């Protein structure tokens, strides 16, 4: 399979799965440095940041340039410490009049925007868009090249990702809680300085700073998954500087963490049912040929088997139930990965867990040498600042498990326990769920996919309704996000908006 496709599949957004992820981040609220109305206005104290002149240099990737831009670590104390933000660009190639910069963010939170730019957006976005925009990416604070949050060593992460996330007794529950506590403590120990300052509001303020440094009067932006919340937050803070915004795979910032995680659980169930309905029609389906319901029961039986006896993989790590769940969930992001999932499930049923483990490793961004990118560390750090924890103790999770299992009989229990991950976080949440209206902003295109696993379609409908200038664009299909995934109808609508400034009619379906 094309490695670039794998990057796009697994590095875009994160679900409420495994042990780390509490669901795509949402919420927000006021922050230091924002005006009482919630709209941020650069002060004289920030002038030295807004007037920087970046020193562009070669990135080592042909056609791309990189620079470092400084931002205040704490916007409430702009005279204090600063943080270095990594920025990359690929200049407009022409022909046609240059339209400025187009910032891209692939989501997460925690996915590297620069990695996404260099591996896909800067070379794979439609040629007319790349011809007229400088394609730009900023790794948000705490992510990848921008003061990355660090929490655990590779060996510690291996142990962490294998922890049983569907505890069967008090002992297993205590081990799960201890794993979350150790993870949080590791983040505080290794990244205590930056940890209080990686909220989405601060990342949105950083984007405005970068906009000014690039010399653009307005921010033009394409954000996917969590990147939609980042873009919507920018529009809320800076509506008068909002240019052409595309929010693809939209989140709903009005939801509290528990409801968000439960919605996402249902989203992955919807996606799995679509996979199962397709699978049972194929001769190589490892989940039988009867029905989607039977396929669900067979998958759950496989998970229970792995819970009791993890499968060998040809290395020291075995395929546990938690790692197998992560591998399956990862494949829900892109229907193009379904054939690979069928093969991995068939092998796991025969006692070979190597393929499903490889899919989980791709999701977690685990390297062959056993090291991990900081994707999961940043994901937890941002999520746990942006929203109060869904649950704070195991005792709070237990009575909620049935509602999650109702949302997904296969994944619900694990997703419920995954929602405990922010319960032990060392920093108090600075955000809260609220509606984002962004009054005064230019038209904002909100894109929703009807069977999206990670950002359920109803979130896109909700965000488009909240935004005073929102235009809902619907893709009737599978997988996560819609732009650049094979729909000429979606791509034409977005390209027309980016190039001509004409948004699609509100409610357009493809």
C-alpha cells in the first residue's frame, strides 16, 4: 500500500481509543490575552512577535522552505518566556495571481502539520490551488517540531499501549488507573514548562501571529478533524481576519467530553457496520458471510480471545486486546484500508498478530526502533486542557459503561474506559464547551461525511448551524474527512471556494 496513503489515513485525526485519547478535543472559552468579548486583539506587548522577519532556509525536502517563529509561551505574560514554532512552506508555483498563504492542519491534536504538508498537501493538493497559494504549515505548540510535549520512553509506551482497557476485575481496574497516573506524571516531569500552554486557544493565537509574519491580511486555511476546531477557534477570536476557511470532518465545540466521547463511540460503530456489511459480501471475509450483526459478534469474540491469550507477533510484544482494537479502529478512517484489515483479522484468528499489531503501530506512530513520535503525548496534553475530564475516577466510569456499549456493542466498553485518561491530568482544564458563532467572519465551509467514524456527521451539521457564516457541505460516504478523497463533487466545490471565494450553497450534498 502507498505509504503516503497510510500517513493520510492514520495521521489525520485521533479517536477516543487506546489509552491516551479522550476524543477529539473540543471546548475552549476565554484565555489570557483575549478581550472580554472573546475576540483577541494584539497588544503593544505583542508587537515584537507580530513584526518578526522569518529566516527561511532549506528543509532538506525539495521545494520546501522552513523557518522558526517565536510566540509568547504565555500570552498573559508576553514579556516572559517564548516558544519556538516550526513553520514550513512551499511557494506558489504559478501561473495566476498569487492569493496569499494557505495554512493546512491535519488534526489530531498532535499530528504534524509540517509532515502533512511535505508528504501530501504541498504536492497532492489540486495543482490550481498550489499554483496560486503559498502552501504553509505550522506545527502547533507542543507538537512535533514546536516545543514537543514528551511523556514516556519507547519502552514505557509499549507497556502503556498494551494495558488492558476493558478491565474485568478490581485488579485490572487498578492497573489501568495506575497507567493513566504514570502517563500524566511522565508528561509533567518531562514537559512541565510547556504543558500548561498548549491549549487550542493559544494555538489559534499562534496562527494569527504567523499570518501577520507571512504578510497576509486574512487567514486562509484548510483544517481536518481537530483542525476544524482550531480553525473555528481562530474565527471566534479573529472574525475580521478570517479569510477562506474550510473545516473538513468537523467537530462540535459545544459538547462536553463525555458526550463527545459517546458520540465518537457511535461514529466508530457506524463505520464498522459499513465495513462489516461490505465484508460479509466478500469471499475472504474473516468475520463470516452471514450478516453485519454476526460479523460484530465474531469480532467481539476475537477481542475476548485476545484478552485471555494475546497472539504472538514474531517479536517480544504480543497482540493484546487493546492493540487489536486500535488496529481495527485505525482502519475505519479510510475504506481503502479495508482489504488490509480483512487480511490482518484473518491472520489474527489463526494466531498471527503481526499484521494487526503493525496497523496499531502505524496509528500510534511507533517507529521500527521502538521509539514513538510525540503524537499521543500532544494529543492528551491538548485535549486535557481544552475540556474538563469526562470522568475523574474509575468509580465514575463503571456506571457509564452501559451507555457506551449501547452506542457500540463492540467498542463501547473500551471507549468508556479510554475516557478516563484526563482524570489524572496535572493541569486544570482552561477551556469549556461552548457554541462558536464567529459573528462577522467571512463564509466558512463546514464539511461532513455521513459515515465518518471519528467526527460524526451530526457534528458538522451542528458546527455549520452555530457559525453565523457557516455553509454545510455534505459527502455521502465512508471514511474520515472528504476533501481529496475521490469525490469530484466535493473537490470542485472546495477548489472553487479557495480559488474564487465563492462558497457552495448551504446544504449542498455530494
